[in-house]
């Protein structure tokens, strides 16, 4: 092998590049909640899951909302992320979007 491209140099470069690439990818994917857009009720996935910004406005006549209870809201759902008390937070059901902590959708599941 040539002096400029030895196996040792290649492995050393890989050992540095792989962890650095992983860190950069994680930083690119970890957007600050404030940078994420708010989920609109008109969004197709929001409509499909009956998402509303205010749980008081759940259409209880819809069969998908049959298990809705008045004490259910995004802030006490197991899918909510972010810090307690924030009015808009990321949600595992709607990646890349913020949901209203007072909202609700048909995927609601009680926090453990």
C-alpha cells in the first residue's frame, strides 16, 4: 500500500469519522421544540386521528372518540414529549410537529 493510504490511517480516519457523523446526524434531527411547526387541525394526519387543539372540542359523536373522557388531554398522554408545563410540545404520534398540551387525539394513552 502507498504511504498516503495505509490500512492504519484508513482505520484511524473511520474511527474518528463514524462517531462524529453520528453526533452530527443526531444534532440535525434534534430540533429545538420552538423551531418545530405547530400541528394544524387541518393536517391530514391530525384529521384522521381527530386531533383538536382543545380537548373540550372533541367530537364525541364520532366513533373514533368513543373512549374519550373529559380528563384526557395531550399533557397527560404517554406520547407527549418535552417539558411539563409547556403549552406546545412534541408528540410521538405527530413527528416533527408540536401539539397543544390541552389538545387530544384518538391515540391518547394514559401516562404510566
